[in-house]
C-alpha cells in the first residue's frame, strides 16, 4: 500500500516500535539497562482500537529531533 503511494523502503527488516524518549548522552548505562528491564517486567498490554496509522520521518539535529509526517492512513477495519 505505501509503495503504491510512492514511499521507498530500504532492505533492513522492520521492527515496529514506539519511541518513548531519546537520550543523547548517558553516564550510567548499567543503571539505565536495569531500569529498562524493570519496566519491561512490569509492562502489560491490552487490546486497543486503532483509528489511524501515521508514518513519521525522524531527523536528529544538534538542537532537537525534527519529526515530519510522511503519510496517514485511516483504518477502515477494526484493528487490535
């Protein structure tokens, strides 16, 4: 569907994700890893309704990331 809209894809395999934050520099990597592992252990999912899917391009700059919306697709069927 997206290729028909003219979007090009690279050859890397895609892994769906949600970026919750970006960290430029960290001094205590071990502490961050322990924190992430504790969050993963407590994380639970539930079904939810998806009204649309939006594809963004993220460009990292010196000041802050810049997000550009590339495409939005409204879901016509119930997606869980």
